[in-house]
């Protein structure tokens, strides 16, 4: 039962309150670099990412304009893949094909899909599908998370929230209720050049993202409860994400311990 909660934890890391979305106005500063919907992935795209978890010291993470972020010294520990699919060809098609236009599957794993809907003004999460050791879950968001808003350029900002829940039959007379609550705060706090290994460099805007995540598992004897708390977990993820034109995803993502010390935990960057 404890591992069922871990399903939500893993799925939430693909990206990222029970109230309706609370958004701040998106007021970007006019700049030559602006990320729009056509710069983001579509169904059929595959993104390859190098991941470095060991060579993480000495990097500067300044905010501002005309900044140079130099990550050329990175050395990957492994490569990750992110596959964007047509929802109609996924195992969760019956639940999400009519309400989403792409499905994100990490690491070429057919047992997990995160369903998205992309429009001219944003990409938002629609729902999740997973097969965890024979237990199928397919919850839809009742409060959808915004992954990115367009146009996105220097000084863009917004806040958002997300809520998702699912009841799982654990066996005769035993049910589990999984709940995921997320809050997001996003600001585009930098614009400049990012340098990556193999003499790769890109003109980018930088997203500063805070995600507060609550994961709860409750147990009950019927599918309607009453519910008894079994396990609760809370996590906050701090990351800087760098977006370039026509690259489908961020070209680099830097996860830090917090925004006060900027101690780096992990760096992912585009493999080209």
C-alpha cells in the first residue's frame, strides 16, 4: 500500500490546492526572445536528456538580462528520454484521448503516461494513467496544472494549483484513496546564453519554478470511505529551467536544494 503513494510521487516529478486555478497576470517584458506554443513539443516528438548528479559545483546561477550560464563542464551520468505520443495510441486512451492532445511517457516506460493539452496560450496537465504491479489508476485533474504559459519571456510570472485524487480497490473490503495537491509559483527571471558540453550554446530565457507537493494515502472499507490517514508526504521542488526557440522542451533544468543557497542537486540538459 505504501508503494501506491510512490506512484503519485513519481508521476508528479514529470513536470510538476483544491481551489480553482489562481493565476497572476502574465506581463512579460518585450524582448527579442519569447517562447510561444510552436516552440513546445507535439505528439510524435522524443526528447533525449543527459543527466548529471555528480559534477555539480562551481556553477553560477545569477538572474538578470544578458547573463551567461556556463555548464560546459558537465559530464552525464546517464541519459533519460521523454516521449510525446498521440493519446489515442496509449493504454489510457479510453480515459484521455478525447480531452488531451498529447501524452508524455518518460524513459520509454509503457506503464506510465501523463496526459497534456497544448493550446496557443498554455500547456496544462489533464490526468495520469499508470499500471503499478497490476493496479491500474487513471485519475483526471479536477484542478488542472499549467505547465507553461505562452508567450513566455523575461518577467513573465504566474501562480497555479492542481488537485488530483483516485480511489483504488486493494482487495476484498479494503480501499485506498490517493490524493495529490500541488501549488506552483513561476517567474521568468533571466535571459541570456547557456553553454553546454560539446560546444553547444543557446539563447534562452530562464524559468524559476517552485512546486509544493502534498501526497496523501487514506484507507477505508468501502469505496466511499470513511477514510483513515495511512501515509502523508510533503515535498518542495526548486528548479531553474532554460527554454530556447524550437527545442520542444527546456534545454536544461537545474534542481537546487533551495533558492537561498542554490546548492545543486541535479542537472538535466538536452542531448543533441
